[in-house]
C-alpha cells in the first residue's frame, strides 16, 4: 500500500512547501551555537521546538538531558504501516550550528532567515544552519509529515535522534549511545548532513574522513615584553609557533607527523576509475572560491585530496597585539587550533601522539608548549553491498533524473562511525547541500530546490525501502 | 646663584613628594591610549591637564592641534635666571600610553593609580603610563616646580614639548617639527623616556635603535571554507603565513631579509670593552622574565643583541577561529604585525622594501599578500663629545652615588633622531625606568625612588648645566 501512495505524497509535499519553509524558519531563528556557552539557552529552545513538532506528528518524542546540550529522541513504531517490508530505521540530524563570526561579513542577521533570489534565478534560504543541518533534517520531517497526512501511517518503523553538539565535538554522544544502545539500535541509520555531488547529481556518501583536533599554546616569557627592551635575546612565541606550523608540511604538501601515512590505504582501482569518470574539475572547484592551485599532496588529484587523503589544517591562530594600530610587544604566549582529517585505518590517538611528539621537539628549552585536546573520530568506510544502498540509489535517481553516485566525503561525520561500532548499524548518508552553500561561513544558505526535492527524495527513499523483501 | 640654591631645591622636592605623587596620579587617570580611536577624548583631556599645570608654573603653555592628538608646547624663557650660563633647552616627553590588553592580567584597573609595596619593600606607583612616560615626564615638571618655588626662577631657558602619539607611530610629529622649526630649535634637547642601567646605576642613552613596522595580510580563498569540504586542495592562509614568518630567521637567529645587515656597523672596540665591563648577566636579564637562552644571533652577546644589533620581531598574529571551542574552518585570510629594530646606518625604507620582496616571494600564485605600513625611524648615535654630556654625567653620578654610564637603548626613541635631523639638536636621554617596570605590559609600575630621585636628578642636571661656561 505504501508505495502506491507515493505520487500523492509527492504532490502533497509540493503543495505544502510554503508552510514547510515557515516551519524551517522557526527552527532557524534559534541561535543554537553549541560551542559557545552563551547560547546554551538557545540550544535548549531549539531542541524543545523539535520535540513539540515531532509529538504533533504522532511520534513519542522527548528531550533527553546530557551533561551538555540535550538530545531529542522520538519513536514512531506505532505509526508504521504494518504492511511495510522496510527495515527499522533511525534518522539522525543535528540542531546545533557553527558560530557566526566574522559577523561583519554577513549581509543580514544570521538568525533572521529569509528567502533570497540569486542573480542566476535560484531561490535560496539564507541563515546560519540553513544547510548545516536544520534545513537538511527538516527535509526528513516533512517527508514523514506528508506520508502520515496522505496514508495515516509511516512507511517504516522510524525512530529519530537529533543531537545538539555536532559542531562542538559531540562530547555527550558516545556516552548517550552506549547508555541507550538497545533503544537506539535499528536495522539501518539514515543521516542527512552531506551534499549532492553537483547540483544535478544526487550522492550517497560511503567514505567519510575522520578528524583529530588539537589546540597548542606556546608559552615563552612570564609576561608580555617590550620588543625594544627585549627584542633579540627574548624568545618570541609567535616565532616559535610559526616554526612549528611551518614544519608540519614538507615542500610537496605531505604532512610530516611521524607515522602519519602508516595506516592510509590507497583506494581500489575500481573506485579510482569511478571517481575519474565523475564530472569533477579541480579548476572549477577551486575557482569557485577564488583559488586555482591544489595545495595538498602534489602527487594526488584534488578529488583524492578531499575524499581519500588525510590533511593537517590550521583552523585558527592568535598571539600578541591584534587590535587597531601597532604595539611593539613580544607576547608571553601564542596559540593555534590544528585539525587533521583522517582516512582509512588512521587511529586519531596515534596521530595525536605523533603530532605532540613533533611539536614538542620544535619548542626551545626555555619555552613550554601546552596541548589541549579537541574531538576525534576515525574515518568510516561503508559496506555498500547491503541492498538498502541500491534501493536508495534507485529512489534518488528517480527524483533527480540523474544517476546517483557513491562518493567520498571530505568532512567528518563521526556519528556514522559510532553507529557502526556502537550500535552495529550501517548508515545511508544522503544529503542535498551544494558546494556554494557557505557551510561554516558567512551567508550560509540552502537552495529552495535542495529543500523541496530533498523532502521528495526522502519520501521516495522511504517508499522504496518499504518495498524491500 | 642658581647652583648655590641646589641643596634647598632638593630638600623642597623631598618635602613636596606626596603632593607630587598626587599630581602624577591625576595625569595617570586619563586613559590616553593613542593607538585606539575610542580614547581620543582622553588624550585631549590629558594634554589639557598638562597645559593647565605648566601655565600654573608660569610657563606660557598651550594646546597645539594636529591631525591626530594635540601637542603641548610651553615656553619658560621669561622665567630663566639671567645669570644662568646654561644652553637653551627643549624638554620632551609623551602623555599617551600603550593599550592595556590583555586586561585580565592586570591586578587592578590600569587607570586607577595606586602606591603598592612590593615583597622586597620597594614602594611603587602602579598604573598604565607610570613609567612610560607620564611618571618620567613629571620628574622634570617637579624639578622645574622646585627650582621656581625656591629661587623664583628657572636655572635655564626651558621650553617643553609633550607629544600624544608616541605609542602609535607619531604620525603628526615630523610635520609639526618642520612647521615650528624656529620655535622649537634650542641648543640642546632633554628627553626623559629611558631607563637606568640597573637600579643603582644611572644611564645616559647615546645609541638608540630605530624601527620599521609592517602589517601583512595573506588572502587565500574568497571566503571562509569548511575544512572538511576543502581541506587538502585549498590554500590555507595560516599555513602560508606560518611559512613566511618561519622563513624570516635562519637557524642561527640571523634575519634573512635581503641586504638586512648591509648597513650594520660593529661597535668600536672601546665601546665593546665598556659594555663588557658593565655588570650585565644574560642569565639574570632573561631569568627575570622566565627565559634563559638568548634567541637572537648566536654569535652576539645578549647586550649586543639588545643595543647594537637589528631584529625582526612578530608583535601579533591572527587568523581563523580563535574563540571558545573549535571550528573546522579554513580562513579566507590571516595577518601578522611585524617590526624590525634597526641600528647604525640601516635605512627603514630599504629594509621595508627587502621585507616585502622576501614575503612576496613566499606567497603561492593563487594567494595575495597585502602590506600595510606602520611607523619607521632610523637608529640614532649621539655625539657624546659635547660638554653637556659630561655635565649630565656629573649630576647623575652625584645623585645616585654611582658613576653614570653611557649605554645603548634597545627601544626606538625616534624623537632623538628627528631633533638631530630636523632641529639640529643633540639630545640628553636620561630616564629612571627599571627593567621590571612592565613597560608595555600588564601591571606597569614606576618605583617611588625612580620618581623621587628622578626629579632630584633633573634638578641637579639643570643646576650643573647652569654652571657651564
């Protein structure tokens, strides 16, 4: 029964689009920046809004406290069409967002969502979190809403988990999954936090890079010094830090951390051929953001550099006087935030240890380096032989009228690894973001077509899964 | 007559000390941070306070506007003892101060001056500007006040120039000196903005390093990028900046700017012997600020590194996300403030050109570097054969009961060079700061003994100069 209702469900989604956008706007108005304690109340309010929304659809939804921001957990088994052949599902998204600085580069209030029309005619939803991840998670809720409205049921046993700490290292996630293993373990996870391969080509992400984050602070003199009185003999922590950061890559773009590449596998010749066949242009990819020369390992293609090669990136640096004008000071300390993207079998803690060993070796004897750990996650490689992957590919290809692709993903989506390791579930990673969405940047947006066809895509995926024997 | 009054003048200074401290406190309460436009009114108020004070002593004092902060100019020729044999004098100081960040490292409000007693029993005046330069300039005003009160005259024809932009590159100074050349040209300049050699040994600074300041901004992508989506192929401006900064010194501590050492003279064997005889310990000098290994040129003593060798220091660096927590961003740009201390015949503009050439050569073709010039000044070497230098040495030695030393000065005091070049005056650079005064740092202070004996020293210098045939 479920699948025959699909055309009506899709029509309903289109008819209900304006109201769906209004619902998304309500969620986007919460400044739920999880990394900054000042926004803790806003995170709680966003979570409560989602609970209210899901209960309104008939889910049994509730706020679940953690030491950080709350989880939203909802169960909809009672809503499931008994005739469905679908596996039981856990849908995952996150309601927290990135910080908004530099605020002066935004054209409008990041938390006052609006629909804009781009010069090329595309309509977009502009706000922090539009694509990452509020717009994406709402595509799934809207798909459920339409199925429920049209058929009175959902086409599968669906549970939902929304996290509020994805943008700040997910400190509460693993304990929560471990404490609620039985409740949250379903046959398959669905995750909507990734992008299209290109605006026409839907994608299922089957390789995800992991991450290892560190903050290092170089401490030199016991106080800030006058660069006239001490300049020359006094160690300058910015100079020490620059030497450290400069030493982390060699002249060919390879990372110099000891043992860094030990557990990095080359991709299979078959996958390499698939990737080479994709309509990807390094010049176009970099050109879109004003760059042109791939800065990673010189002997790897830009696509490999993003999808299957590890990196060491500097995400922030600060030291000394950084205000208006000039101050002739030698700072007491300087610090940097560094993150490595990891692939294959790289162990984040082994990489962290190698990083600390190398950094420590570059610090003069009268200076000190202090390390602060940030989150870490292993890379994930999905088993794409499971039949649900083919079902999803069929559904996506039908909606977008273009063959869906199995792709890599440069960003870390640690949740997929946790679902594999802790709950024994594979994940279908399907998302509708585009490269120009300004994810993590000022003026973040989500294409109206991503939102509309994203919801239609999930409606189709649920329908297709419900037909599976 | 003047000189016979000296003992009474000195007694009066001691008797008036508490009131003198109160007057200094009044000046210290103005947050006259010249580099930050937010404090422009405070700068004007500090200048007005000085005008009022000098007029009260009988000087003809006035505020003189500039495009930036006003100058204070005062003339006291009418007050001069006709019997004095002294050369005509121009005293220089500055009423502006350094910024106070990081504010959290101050133990008290930087602009609420207070007398504290250190664990070793020393009494100190604690405030931003206590030593640099409000406390120092007030030693001269108090010396004039005592001479005037005791004798009804001043022991020389004295003019005064107080600047309000010394800590922000003195943009208005040269035009002002050029426009008022005749009015300000006297036989000799007195400058109180330097330190003692050590707490017992008074010093006359006869070699001053110059400076060249630059701010560089490396621009990479046209916007901030997600380090997952772009990490690897996208140029990271922090990585580019780190490579640049790391390339500015070689492994022996020498600066690598092309031609940097071309115009650097070695000091004379005679001066080298004098410096070697001074009670200076690199271990003690660095140990006082928690360091131990001289970080400058390896083949030069720490004293040479400060007084007679040029440097390239990094005064500030910023890029990417530097707030709480972590943000996996690749920034669009990163920047650093860099300053070179200059010696001998080094030309700041030649050094600037070499710096820009080297930096530009290290920027990838798809990135851009933007340079912003900050102030510059040449090094100054005084002609110490002028008789006033010996007169001053006699006066200082008498007050401190220790032979005064001719020393170098690591900091830049561009005014001395301008006086030489623009007004044809040599400068007597005498000051009473100590190494532990936290100049330009949190918890700046000025020893009560520096203030008391500083005023007495100036009283003696004026008396000694008045005896000169």
